[in-house]
C-alpha cells in the first residue's frame, strides 16, 4: 500500500472562516507540510454566536493508476478561549465535500494546545461504493468551526483554530498488463 498526502491548493465552494494573517486567502493558511502553529491559521472568533462557519479547500490531484482503499481527512486544531483555564471543549466539524454535499463528523477539542484530529472514509460517502480516482480528484476538504458563548460557565467565548489540514489517501498501484511480441514462425 502507498499513502499520498493531498494538500489544499485553492479555495473550495465556501470561505466563511476568518484568516490570520488577514489577507483574504484561506487555503494557504492550512496547506503547509510542517504545521506552523499560530503563524498562519483559519479560525472562528466573531460573527453569529453558536453557528458553524465552513471553509472548503480544493486539493491537488492523485496520479493515475490507483486502487483506493481509504481516505483520511486530517486537521491540526486547538481550542481558543477568552478564559484559557476553562474546561469546556469546542467542536470542530471535519469531513469531505463531494458534488455539493457535505459528509462530516463532530470532533471535540478540549485543550489549548494543537492536536491532530481525523475522519476516515473507507468508501465514498456520496455513493457508498469504493473510491474512484475521479472521486478523489473532485473532492474538497470540509472544515467547520463555531464560536459559542460560555460567559455564564467559563468566563467568555470559546472557538477553534486550524493551522493545517490535508487528505491522506491509501492506495495500491494498478499494474498495467504487459504484452510481448515473439517472432513469427511457420510463415508460408
């Protein structure tokens, strides 16, 4: 089995999160090979309280000749809070967007330090069938963050921050059949 890492390379269908630094480009805040933690990130710390906001990111394509066995979406995230000593976690929605439909899970993040969280897809959740190369080359990463008001319990607002995300594709190479041509015999 071979593992390919596909990183964001363009904006996807949605760009609703805030970015740091605030130059307006979302995908390049989370595309680095080595996480840069708080140097660049997307976050949700403002806007409508309690609502999830989403970013989607297009990915580099996977090369031809692959039989895909698993897709794993990974994000490096942490909780951000006005009261860092509070214990209430934040929720991160992590998944894929395929043909305009979102497939995601809620991942709880309780600490103020970065951790990796992930979501596995053994089959394409849009079709329920095995992944195809076309599926992989058209999917987007889905990342959702929300801000909640915990002022009554924990002294302030709590949200999430993401510094890196990517898709890890496990596949086996498809070996093309080979043919040999032997010299002609018994030619009359």
